[in-house]
């Protein structure tokens, strides 16, 4: 991203950025290039972001996957004149969002990304996105790469408040795991995900 301190990584099918690498939470956001356009996931705004998105393609929408990740979704969607999409049933997320939301499942139907519910209760709403064709798994909160998530030298781990890995992710073989906190896992992603289940 031009003229910004954001940490940006490109991968086959999009790019990810950590808008403020100095933050302890290291909030990560993602731009997914799909046949329907670029989908921006759980965005934290950053200088130069709009230019970087234009280089990737036309923004098709903004998706929020976790109730605490409304972040700058409304502002970014307004700038690009697109809707914010939130998975069905995520009423807490809609309450926190500063914009009306469309249902994510039909919006993402032609992107190759499948919505997988991870947790839905009064305190925590979260879904993952899985694209089997590209091997891309997006997990916004349950999994992460910050030291607080990981056990020892593990590349990936569970959120400290999560006791067991979600069954909806068991057996997946991703080429990359995009997380909401910390750096993504680009190498050995299948093994890293399997290790989370083995350690539980």
C-alpha cells in the first residue's frame, strides 16, 4: 500500500494487511479477489487502501465475519458504494454495525467462498470463509497467530477464550489460513490447522 506503515502481504487470490503493526492485537484484514469482484473482509482502514483495492479490481462488497470486527466496514463500503454483508443470524453484529447489512450467504454465493458457522451466541458471533478451489480459509477470531493464541512453536492456535477447535474446520486442507489477528499462515497451513486439533 503506498504511503502507509501498514504491513501488507500478497497471496494468490488477494492481499492482506495489518493497518497498525505496532498494536498488540495486530488486527488483520483481507481483500479476496473473486469472479464477482474484490471482497473486503473485516477491514481496518489504512492510508493508500483505496488505491491498492483499485489495483486489485472493482470492490464488490465488504463482509464482516465476527461481531467485534465491524471495524471500518461501514466507512469503506460507503466510499466504494457497496453493501456491507453479514451472515444470517448475526444480530449482535448488525447491532454494532454503523450501516444496514445484507445477507452474506447469497452475496458470496458466486465467489467460491462458503460461509461456515463457528459460533453463534449472545456474546460471540463468528463464521469462517472456505474456498476449496483456492485452498483459502479465513478465520477471523477463533484461530490466530499472536503469541497468546499459540502453544510453543505452533504456527497457529486457538483464541485464549476458546477451549476446543470448531468441528466445521476439522479435516480441511487449506493452502493458506488468513486470520483476524496476526500474520497469515502461508506455508504448511494444512499441517498447522491439523496441529490445532491434535493439541486440543
